C-alpha cells in the first residue's frame, strides 16, 4: 500500500512516522511525502495533516494538489484529515460537515483527553487537541465517531475520515489501522 501525506506545512514528520509504524504492524507499505502535483493519483490512501489550514490550503492550491485530492475522493480513495486537514475536507466540500475553527477557545489552546470511539474498541483513545476545530453539524451520510464537550470531534463519510485531534502524536495506532483498513 502507498500512503501519501500532504507535506506542505504542519505536523508532517509525526504523521509520516506514525503511518510507517502502523503500516509495519499491519499490511505493510510505503509512506510518500506529497509536495507537488502528480503524486496523489498513485496513492492508495491520503493523509492531510494538522497545521494551519489557510496555509496548507493555499499551498495545495498553488501546487495543483486540490483537484487531485477531489478526484481521488471521487474514486473512493480513503482520505484522513486531522485538525487543519479536517477543516480542508469541509472547505473542499468533500465531506458534508460544518466546522468551527479553534472551537475549544483560547484558554484551552491544547489539551489531552480520553475519548470513547466505539469503532476502535472499548479502551478510550488518548486524544491530543491543539487549537482544534470542531464539527458543529453533519449531513445524513456522515457517521459520528466521537464527541467531546458536546462537539463532534471524529466523523466518517464513505472512505473519508475527519479527526479534530492529532492521532499522530500518541503511540496508539488504532485509528491508523481503522483508516488503513478502508483501503
Ligand atoms: N487552528 C488551526 C487552523 O484553523 C488548526 C489547528 C491544528 O491543525 N492543530 O488551521
């Protein structure tokens, strides 16, 4: 399996390492850093990392990656958007979700909390939130995977997965396995 990580800005290295770890425990495969056009079409799965959504979005547009991502989504390629990546999944109209940026407020710039996510098992997932967005509304095709403080913080629509937190910053590989199993 070939996993492409959009590597323009944000928590790229952490995602590369977490994806490589998860692949080596599971089906195997390689992780590619996507910095320009013509790579996304050869990937079996795509990860859009956290960072600054305005910057990542602008660079993706400049590099011609946005249309490739939209086309990949249309062809059923699984895409994981974490934090800023979640914001971009909404902005490009790939997922039917409404998003509020920095939803958890200034005092709570970052925090860590155990989350109940039924699709990965009973043990809570230790979720790291950093100036995190939240999903405030979902369309009927969207499955809610987790909530925190009344906000939706994880959701899935077909093969698109949106997480408001950073699964690459903890050693728990279950969400990566859940995502790679969609391929
Ligand atoms: N607050 C950032 C944004 O709006 C997202 C934060 C993150 O990705 N850690 O782009």
